[in-house]
């Protein structure tokens, strides 16, 4: 007999509202016996059927519910994959996009990104990892890809008791693919690139940046492969300076710039905080500055320190802007809420002695949908500010 997980009284309310995570401290009892990663049945304290999901006693999230009826998990996985892919088709995505976004597509722990004719996948939970072969067969049927690359080299797997893995798991032995985004040619490193190869969640935000870039001197901070700055250059920026601490990232910038015949760029390998202080001492000015730092906040305990870091970098950027300049400021941490982020920006403007107005506010690309009831699926803040004295 498989596991039956009985919740404490009233703990089902959040789950019935759409969130499929069952935490160990919400459970009254567990009966039956099976192995970690198997499908467990979750019931309320009154014995009401809530759903079925993958159980893992090694994780704080004991069960991830994704089946709400009596169907088999394989039947549901196949249906959800098709549902996710069809949604992206209806939204007009065709070349580079996130095809499956884990909990938001009701497939907890599964990420599938499409890069042209290749797929990059992550199996982040034990339950999905145990069904990898079945999922790969489904993806082959749906996409007929040249290759499927596994990028399960993510620390969160260790919380599930899983080793880190990466490499080609189907098809051609390719490590890099050329594709397009927003009309720009891109060379994507599928094996060693950030995340699954590229930051797809900012795709439409990168394009939105173009309206502010023509004839401007642009500074792209924490640039990674240069997506924002390259879109600015494509829109007619006078010059673009790319800052990143990683020489590998800057080599990707140069590669992608060359693919598109973009020459009016400078790349600087540096600690971004230190470089902005240098620019301030030199009284250097830019018309448009992009701040897209890595996550400063990995847990709720880090919020105060993260907000201090965000404020420091935003104050520096505001002081480097020419009058009536544009600041694009972004955060990818779920724990920093939109309200916290905007309050930080207001404090930054006051500390910099500037006046700032929000002229555009955006979030993650629609191929990263937000599941109502699961706040964790909403994480990206993207604010465009007009900054003046």
C-alpha cells in the first residue's frame, strides 16, 4: 500500500487554493509504506481526498501535489506537458522560450526550455527525476528535438537528496546552438551557460528596453551574456558598456555582438560595485543604466541584507545618470516583494539626492506564468525609472 498523508486540521486551505506544496510540519500522520519519490495520497484531517503528489522525506516540502483526481501520474504528466506547450504556442512563442515552468504548469520540479532545435531540461525534485525516462520520451514525441540537454546542476537538487548532473541525454552531442531572440542572433552555451543556457525570463523586458536606448550611452551592469546591452545596441544606442565579474560572460557578450555586427561596445571585467564607485570618482555619466544583479536573497532571512545591497547599487547608479536619465532596476528574488523593491528605490533616490518616477513596471515573461495561490512562482521585478535632479 502506498503512503497516505493526513494533514493537520485546516492545513488543506492553502492547498485547495492552488498551492501544491505540503510541508512536513503540516502533517498529522503518515500511513502505508513505499519509497521516496513515489506517489502519495494526501487527505484532510477529516479524511477528504485532497490530491496525490510525489513524497520525499528528505525535503522540507514533504509532498508536491499535482494530481487532483484518480488518474495515473504518467497520464497527468503527458497531459500537462501538452497543455504547457499549447499555451506557449497560443502566446506566439516559437524559437526561444520556457516550455514548462515547474509548479506554474502543475509539473513540480520540471523545467523545459526550448532553444531552437534543442531542449534544455532540469529535474529538480526526486519525483520528477525518477520519471526522467518517461518525460524524455514525451518531449521527443512533442518536439522532435535535435538534442535534449540535462542541466540538473542546481544546488536545490541536493535538498532532495539528488546529485548534480549535466550533459546530453538524447540526440546529437551538441554543447552550443545558434538561435534568435528579438531578432538578434544568439549563440547559447547549453552545457555551461547560466541557468539552462540563458535568462529567458527577461526576454520581453530586453525588448522593452529598446524604446529608451536610441542615441544613448548605455551601461549594462551584471550583464551576463549581454542581452540588455545588445538589445540597446540594436535599437541605435550610441555606445554600450558591459560590466561583469565573469570573463566567461564577457566572452559571450563579444561572441553575440560579433554575430550581429555590433561594434560600438566595451566590455569590462570587474566587481560592479567597485567599478561604479570608480566611475563616480571619475564623474563619468551615462544616459541609460541597467541593473540586473544575481539574486541577493536566497531565503527570508536574507531580505534585510539584500535590500541594503540593492539600495547601495541603485544609489550608485542614480548618481552616475545624466540628468533626465533612465534607470532600469531588476530583482529576481521572490523573497523581496514588489512593494519592498519600490520602497528601496524610493529610499535610493532620496539618498542619491534625485527625483525618480516609475515610467514602466514589468515582470517575468509570459512563458513563466504565475500560478495563483503559489506566490513562489512570482519572483521577477523590473522597474524603469526616469531620474532627474
